[in-house]
C-alpha cells in the first residue's frame, strides 16, 4: 500500500470523528475485519481472548491524543473514503500477567452510520501521534 498520510486535522475534527466511531461501536453498528487479509486481527483477538465486549470497551477509551493520521482508501471504487488510524496504549491480561500493548486501530466510517474496523492488532511499526507533544513518536 502506498500510504499518503493526512495530518492536516484539527482537534475538533478528530473529536467529531472519534465520537462517531465510538457511538457506532457502542450501538453495535460495526464489524471487525476478519478475512484472509486480516489474519493479524484474528491472531491478536485470539491471543488476548478479546471478546466483542472487551473490544468495545477498548474503543470507548480511545482519546483524541491517540490519533495518528488519516489515509485515503486505495481500493478501487472506494477512493473517496478516508481511513482513520489511532494507536491507544492499553493493558491486557495474557496468561497470569498483564501486558502493555499499543493497538494499531484503523477505522473506516461509512456515511457516519457504521464503522468497519479494518485493523485492530498490536502495533508493529513506529507511529507518530498528531496531538501528543512533538508528534509523540512511538
């Protein structure tokens, strides 16, 4: 994927986007991509035994400061869509311990009415946060 990151967002714009995502997820108007191209999502949810309820809880706690960037959808016929990337830091139970995990979460908001969670897995490369001090690289 030839990513062209969109970083021209204002806090208020991201607040509106995040509110839409969280409202859709809370209202069960979402799906988590689990097709053959999204093996990482399935492995992540299996590893940490993430139920739908737990995924919804994690998303409900995402903050504006967890926002990284937007992306144009590059799938033919969907180029008008913008995908939104957040990377919240969470603690998840794993066996008999708690692990600190950065979750790479990429959302597609469809007409402000439903959400496709395209990516929901452990971050596997550095990200820059738009609203954390000095870009907040992690």
